[in-house]
C-alpha cells in the first residue's frame, strides 16, 4: 500500500494538483492484500498528507492463468469441494492438468485518479 502513495504523489506532481479526490484501485484475486485490508490501510494513509480526505474505490479483478502446454487461458479453476478454501487454489490447467502460468491477478494497481487542480 505504501507504493500506492508513491504513485499518487507522482501524479500530483505531474499534474500540479493540490489534492486528491478519489483513487480507484484494482486488486487481483491473487494479491495477498484483501479488500478489507486495503480499505483499512488506506484509512490510515489518508488521515494525513497528500491523500487526506480522499476516497478509495476498490475493484476486484479475477485472476487469469495460461497453460504452457496446450495454451488454454482462463480463470483459475475452483472445485466444488467445500474443503477447497482451506487449501491453496489449484493452479493446474482445466483441460490437460499441466501446471499453468499466472498471467494476471497478482497486481495491485491504481487505475484511476481524480485530482484537484487549482
Ligand atoms: Zn493445458
């Protein structure tokens, strides 16, 4: 979350803005940061400094994986097993069962910023 502040600060400088009104953040399904955690961190970060008084909007993004063997792409497969949430998600291809590569879903990026420019 501290890198978020850096990104915002850079944008403020670039646009010569005086404050931030709104920050839109996209968090991938596989980031270690949960939505609640992000909101909490942001609350702390926006108490003072350049983010003071701004609003955070979080959009969750589904992860995408790609199979190196058959080239199949798609979301991470989830089984209906009720015990599944206790385990790590399965990162295997739904078509051929090979290991898949994570294409997206591990990032936490600022997608939109509303700045106040005097
Ligand atoms: Zn495959």
